[in-house]
């Protein structure tokens, strides 16, 4: 069960779009986003941006 503020409740498309924009704005070549859910003690990779061609 998740709360309204839990990152797991955010739609993946929305999270991907925000993550991609953040990677672009920072000028990073690649990026990875790890989430910690309230009921787990380990990080879970949620989103990864591909390296540039």
C-alpha cells in the first residue's frame, strides 16, 4: 500500500519526463534514478537515461 506522496504512485511516463528533463538541464551524459519505498530497505532503480549516440 502506498500513500499519495509515495513516488511509487507517480505515473512512470511523468517520472520519466521529469527525469529526462533534469538530465538534459544538468548537461549530464547519462543518469539513473533510484527510489526507496517505505516497506523496503534497498534502493530500486526506476529510470535510466541512455548514453548519447
